[in-house]
C-alpha cells in the first residue's frame, strides 16, 4: 500500500486488484472485508477474488476502502493570496486527505461573484489535476450584503450554491430578495450562521476567555442567526445548508427544523469535533478560528449530531496561512487552520477514543456531503466510476515540513506523531494521490 506515497498523479488504473480491505459504504449498509477489482476506471467486481489476476495487486489488509470524500467548505487561496497557498498546492493536499471534489468558499480575492472568476479557479484546478471544484458563489456582490449577485448566470457557470461566507447580511429586505431569487431558480443557499454584532469577538465567551482577557463570542450569536435564516428558508421554501455549526444549542435548532419537515442540512468543521476553547490557553493562535471553538459540552453535542444524523456532513474548513499571519498578539492574528494534512489523523483519533465510528465519518465525509452538493451519492457499486479512498488507520507518521502538502504553516499538530493516513485516492480511475 505504499503506492500512496508515490507520484502517480498522471496514472490511470487500467486493471487493479485491491485485496483484503475493509469496504465501508454507509449508503449501501456495507461494512465487510473483501476484494475489489478496478478496470478501465470503473469498479469491475467486489467479493472473494482469489482466482482473479490484474496488472497491479494491492495488499490492503487492515486498510479501509470507502467512496471518495467531498468537502463542503474550504478556502483554497490563490488568485491574490498565493503567499498562503495555491489552488495546485491545496487541491493536492485535499487529494492526500481522500477528497476528489471541493466546494471552495466565495471569499476569494477577487470575490467569486462573476463568471470570469469562477472560470479561472475551475481552470486552475483542472490544470493541477488533483480535485474537481464545485464552487460556491457569492450571494451578494462582493459579499457586501447590499446588491444581489447574478445567481442564475453563476449557476450556469458551474456553481452549486450561494453563500455570503462569513459576512452577515444585516438588511432583512436584501436577505429576503436573495432567498426569493434562489427559490425561484431552485438554487441552494449556504449559511455560515453568526450574527455580525454579537460575533465581534475572538473566541468563545466562557471561563477561558475571561481568564485570558479576550473578547468572547456568545452562543446566541450562532443560534440567533440560525433562527433568522430558518425563518427565511421556511418562508421562501429555498433549499438551505448551514456550514460549520459549533454549539449544542445550534444542533438542537437543526434537529427541530428537520422534525418539522424543513428542507435543511448542516455540517460541522473537523476542528470543532476535536478541539475546545481550552486549546487556546497560552494564547495559542493556531486555534484562533471563526466560528470559535466552544466548550466540551458543545463538542460532545456535535459528535452526537453526526452519529444520529442531525448534522449531515463534516467539512474541513481548510484555511491555510503563511507564518506571519499567526505571529502577532492573539486578537490580531488571522483566523483558521490548515486542515487537510491533519484530517484523517483527527478522524482516527476520534474513532480511537470512541467518539466516532468510521462508518459515521465516511457517511458524513462522502455519502451525505456528495448528496448535498450534487444531489446524488457516490458508492461502492459494481459498474460505478472508481472514486475511492484507501485509508491506513494505523499508519504512524510525523507532521512536519517534509510530510505536509498544504502550504499553510498554521498546522495545529505540527511536529507531532500522528496515526492514520490516506494511501490512495482515485477519481474516475485516475490516481490523484
């Protein structure tokens, strides 16, 4: 399985046998040790294939084989932020985490509110060849919350949804028109729920913030925004999705909305499943994120939300930064973590501690996220395109400059020994990692 570390970015698996892997596909209620034959970019057969031969055989004993991952929220930088990362570097890092499709946030520079910008970022990703982009475009022009973007034209350019990123729209009339426009054309609205005034802080409003003398962000900043957007969604009938929920109260609101039959979905960032506000002790700027890390009870509620299906997906919320962006007094540092190099080890750690199961994680990273983004799901089915992720949950390695692929230096687990790593990612039979 060490093929995962080779540079095979241009190879196509003409005929491969993956032997003895644990096949996990929650969409098919599949969790079994089996062989898989991939031929011509498609899944040829699944089962006990002792008599089958192939050009290449991979001993996958102890490894997990799942449908490929799709990321509902990521920041790829590039354009005017190449000091933080390029589309080539960050899509390669994403492929190394098992992703083949990414939904980049519209807060690019320039903003993703025009067909030319959308075309540019998609062409850059296509040239790199690691992941396909399914862009999320700006809900309002330049994300300023005053004038609507041309959503229909942007949808024609390949955008799968619309968001105002982390910029709250204060004007209810403008927000209503956005939702009415999206509902008219059957477009999806994605929301990062945080009230702008109440969210004007640097970390979760709790004991740690008080002790450190930092401005706190109350949970009501999230719940008030969720409630507001849910009412607009209910009024207009638009299909809505919430990115990066952080709190137990927020999970409860989504649970109630689903119980009422609303067409709403939600995801959580991997950082919020793994870390709490206490990680910031000592002014650790690597844990300075927006929305903020919250308390242990919130983290537990988010994990329960993934297990019971209230929260549909896990996103990376990947935000790479250069060293200088995190080298300042805590409140002045840039927010966000570079997540792709750490994502699989973090999932494995949650599995090891009993907080999550691999089937639940794969459902959230693959099956559900794909359905939210494109309306259909990928699966381990004979005849389907070979979109696969092969994971070694026991692989031990150290995250450092020589092993990371993201250009982001804001790696919270830098210089630490980690367990779990993707060994192979296939997109339509193409080896992208």
